[in-house]
């Protein structure tokens, strides 16, 4: 790591210059090259990985925030200087110690009585009297190990100071983490909506196929074909979501919108359910984002209707007017309906989350619709009403 700045420093400190000018050129060249090395975000990331691997520092990865702030560039350069200096000391002492660990026993075994070390003359002794050279060799090895551990002990507390996150980086990392969690929650909701709908519809269609197998083979065949089609669509959704979770390039297939309600409605009707659909207004005026989320809302609502309600009396109404998209879904529920259908479960909460992100409104609950639309007295219905603005609401 120190080779680039040292090479530049030597080049800018030629022997023909005066001593003072040589020292100045050496320091300036070393500083300029070191700062240049630390200016890159890649260098900081590599330093963090190296500190975590060699020192066990447990530092978080750098965050590219605020245009890669100059303070972090300077901190990285200071860290590189510390790393070079301590690394040079550890390397020099370790090499000398390793040389001594080999040289002392070699001189003794070679029969030499004296050995010169840093201008000092050591008398080795003859025969077994010189066996203390082995102790010197062990001491040299211990010194090499101690210097390495000592260098790590010095750098370990300094690593968070120069490579750790500053307040701005911690805030950016927290925001990045929140965005990641939001993305994963959205993907989980996608799986819940698409796969949940497919499993519910396929279960009902399989039951219909069993009932029709003897009396109406053609109807049973249609139900089985519908299961195949819905399962294939669910596999496409699953591949798309898993590709995003694996950080791979997701499928480029377009996500369904309100324009794709036809196959969804036919799939529900294929289960034997009675579904009445009413569309008011031009769905082409609905923005793509709103249309995609509204499709998922309808899909989840129909799934809940099939799962917790009956197969009759399901009504879906979509309306585009006055800058709003309204989706209303009702289905009968009896007194013994599951608590999730009567009070709202995970699916309703997921719908609410989707709609809130689009600045919309969600109303869901049990209502008595006998008076409003002429149904039998005392008939109770589950009603889901979603209103989403077609433009951003300030």
C-alpha cells in the first residue's frame, strides 16, 4: 500500500537537491499521493473491508451520500497514513525478527563463536554452551507475533474514528435500510395478493371439478384448464418477486392493471361464483401506478370474498369521475362468517397500506344493504370501498 506514495516521494526528492528541499519534496509528494489514494469511495470501501477482516472492527459499509463528502476523503487519507506507518513498522520488525530466528541457530550450528548484531559482537559459545541461541530464536518469533498483535491493537480503536459513519452517513444508512424494508414489505404484499388469490381460486375450482367430474366432464375440464392458467400466471408473479429479492434483473413483463380485469373476473366466475361487474368512466384515464395498485386491490378483495363469503351476490363496481378512482366490492356474509371477514384481516390492512401510499381512502366493514339496493331484509354484506386520487393530493 505504501509503494505508490513512497515511489512518488523518492522521485520528488532527488539527491542533488539541498537537504531541506528534499525533505519538503518528499513530504509533499507523499501527502499528495496519499490524499489522492484516499479520495476514492472504492478506497474507503476497501479499507473498511480490510479493517473488518484483519482487525475484526465490525464497521458498516460506507454510504455514498452528499456527493461523497470531502471530510470522509480526508479521514480515509489519514487512515491510510496510519495504516502505512504501523504496517511498515510491523513489517520491518517482523522481518528482522524472522531473520534473527533463523540466523542465531544457524551461526551456532555452523560452529561460529561470535556473531555481529547491529554493531554488537555476541559470543555464541561452543557446543551446548551456545544452545541459548535457540532461546533467542524463540524470542525473535515471539517478538514478531507480539508486534503484529500490537499493531492490530493500536489500529482497532482508531478504525471507527477514521472509517466509521459520521451523523450524515448514519442517517443515510438508516434511510437506505428503511427503503429496503419498505421494498421487502411491498414484495411480501405482492406475493400475498397474487399467490393468495391463485391458491384460493384454484382450491375452489378444484372442488368444482371434482363435483362435475361425473355429471359434466366438459365443465370439469374447463375448471382444470382455469387452474392451469391461474397457476401459470402466479408462477410469473413469483419469478418476478423472487428476482427482485435476489437482486437480479427482474422480469420485464408488465404488471397487470385495471385493463386486465377481464381475465381476473373470468377466473373468479370459473370457480362457480356469481360476480356482477360494473364499470363507469374511462379506465384509460387512470395513471399506470394507480391502475396497477387498484388491480391488486380488486384481486385481494375478490380473494377475500371467495375465501370468507359465499359464491353468490358478489358485486364489483369501478368508477372514474371528478379526478378520483373508486373501487367498491360487496359480498354477502352470514352470521357465522370468520372474524377476519367481519372485522378485517391482513389482506384489508395490506389494501390500506397500498391506498395510503397513493394518498387515497379505504373503508371496509359489515353493512346492511337491504334498504339501499333492495336485497332481502336482514341480509348483511361485507363492503370494501377504496377511493384513490388520479393526481397527487397536496
